[in-house]
């Protein structure tokens, strides 16, 4: 039997583009309010208290555009430093990487998927 050890975590439902892939023009968008999304503390609690104990040790941060989330660099750093976490990666459209790549690398992020 295959072991499930990988989880995608959507950090935000917003994006800085409106690509037809995930935000078709014909659809009206209803964004979540900030109080409807998990805080960093809540996400880390789930990772440390639920997912890692279940054997999940690889996490991909996605969105929307995850680099739009406030404090994403700190969240990456805390995930990378979590005992039992073997890999943290991020999917982005790349638009904000010029300003954030060095900080993300310093926080421990080693894999980025740029989705065009």
C-alpha cells in the first residue's frame, strides 16, 4: 500500500493575476474574509499536532498566490524548522519573487514551482 506523506496547503484564495486557469472571467469571485482563514498559529498547530504525527512530512504551499499572504516568510521558516518536516515547497506565479526570493531562501525554502 502507498503511504501518503504529502499535503498541499492553500494559504490564500487571492491572486495578483486573473488567469483563466483558476479565475475565469465569467465567474464572480467571493473571497474569504481574513477571519475565515486559518492563522499561522492554527496552521502550525495542525502541521505539528495532526499531520506530522500521521506521517505527513512533505508540504507544498499554494494559493491563490501564496506570496500575497502576510508573514509568509516567517511561516515558511517555522514549517522548515518543525521536527519531522522533511520538505517544504511553494507554488507561485513568480511575480513577487524578485523581492522575496532571498528571504524565502534564508527561511529555509529550497524548492519553488513557478506556474505560468
